[in-house]
C-alpha cells in the first residue's frame, strides 16, 4: 500500500508527541514493506522542497501563512488573526496537496495535526477519490489553542465564541474524512460530544514507543536505603501540573526521593527560585541522548501530573518501556494507560496531598514498587511499533477494499 502521511511539523523539527508519532508511523510503514511519504509545512532553513528522512520522502510545502506554527509564540495579535483566518481554509495548501496527490496517487491520505496546513487537505484528497483517515492527537478542531485550557492551566468551563466558530467550520469540513482514529478513547468521545465524526467508523490506536535498542534497557530499582528516583519529562508550564508535584514534595519533607525535572518552559525560573533549595529536586533542563538515557536508567517512577485533558501521555509508555512505574493524574486519556495499583498509581488532578501520600507509599514499600515496575515492563509490549503499524494497516485496507 502507498500512504500519504500529513503532519504539520516533521523531522528535524518537532514540538511534542504528535510529531514523534507521525515520524514513527512513517518509518514503521517503510519497515513493513509499505510505501509512505510525508506532507508537511516548509519551515526554517530547509524551506520548500522535497527531501528524504530515514528513507521516507518528505514534501515540504509553502503555505502562504505569515509564519510557521513553531514561531507563533512571539507574534503580534494581528498576525495571529491572519494566521487563524487563512488556516480555516488554505487555498495555497489545497492546490499544492491536490497536485502532489495527483502525481503520487496514494491509496490513503492519513492526517494527524493539520493546524498550519488546514482541513483543506481533506477536501483535496476527497476530490480525487482518495479515502482520508484522521488521527485525533489534540483538540485543535474544537479549540483555538488546541488544549481546551487557559494559559494558567485551568480547564475551560465554556466553549468561547472564537472556539465555537472554529468548531463549526471544522465540523462541516470533517465530512471529507472517511475514518477517524483516537489515540485514546477519551479524545475520540470528546470530539463526538462536540458533534464530530458521529457517523464515521471510529478506532482507538494508542501511540507507539520508539524501537531503538538504546532505549530499551530496564531502569534499575533503588537499593534499600537509597532514595526513590522520580522523573518528570515535559514542558515546565502550568497545564503540565509541575507545581502540583513540587508542592507534594514540600508536603512530604521526609519522602526519600529525588525528582529530576527534564524540560524547559515559562515557569522554570520561577519554580527553580522557589523550590531549588530542596536538595531532592534537580532541574535538568532539556535532556537528550546519553544524558536522557542515564537519567531514565536510574529512575523508578515516571510522574505525569497533568491538570489539562491530556489526550494520551507519551511519557507514560516511555516509562513503561524502561520498566518504570507511572504515577499520573486521573484525567483525559491517562487512566486508559495506567492501571491503578498494577502498573502505577493514579491521583486526582491538582491534589498535591494525595500525590504526596502515593509517593510515600511507593518509596517505603520496595516490594510494591518492584511489582509495579515489572508489570509496567510487560505492559510496554502493547505499545510496540509493529503492533501500532499493523492496526493502522488494517484500517487502511478496510477503506481501500
């Protein structure tokens, strides 16, 4: 089969889990003897061109937008308004994608996050009779910020006027989609609650972990008397619940643990000034390569304290891959990944006291922690790239046949 994969951002650029998942799928299809190519927005110094990444052709298209999505943070409001207006329906992208699809003739167009390209890519495919699979990875179809929460991390209690407008438009254009996939049941049902994809086949395909050999070593359980090692990996921002876990440590001054915060974000300087005096807390900044491997190899627990509606939580399965127990908020798609009491523990989002209690129990019960870590390592098999690709190929074939 020949699959066109649409990702608004693609390697060597990335912002988070959506880009990693798109890249893994393209590579996995290649390894499974299927033909795939990527459609993405031109960005940075690479510009508009076709190149090859890991043996997969990548078509980087001009979009006509005033800036690339990765550069949105420092743009004035007027530029953002223009960006969002064009992004509702981008004629430049429609023409470019339609011409490319006419040339390549894929069996299926598979879109992921389409912000920065617009849902015009769906119409381009359907005008040529090409079935469209869309994977829901965030909330950009129903929310201008793609997160359904405020900058403070507080969940939106009302669907505001701009988001309602965007939602109505996207709901109308979603008639061009042939099948929809949720990376969790939660995100699929959330979109259906807003009237999306009600009459389409719906599938749940969880994200996959990278298969690289250097990322499969099991973490080492702390020896008796040593502190339990906890890792947070993500953006140091309110919606990730970073302060929730730091407050939990403050509430448990006798907790024998060391917390490594891996990542950057708008709250880092403030939190480091307030909590940096706690010798149990290490602000690592962005970690990659050998440093990332070293931290994960020594870790016992992956902590995911999100207070927003986390659609999936890639760090959960990366923790499982290393045989780490996972402690996560009971929110969004996270409860679908963490079996409470088996592969880790769940706690109520924003509840630092409950989190402190959970961590104390795990740190003082090495038998319990060891059993969770073993079950987590077994659970990681459910997120193999081979299984992930096989599930998608089954969906593609059902549409083509």
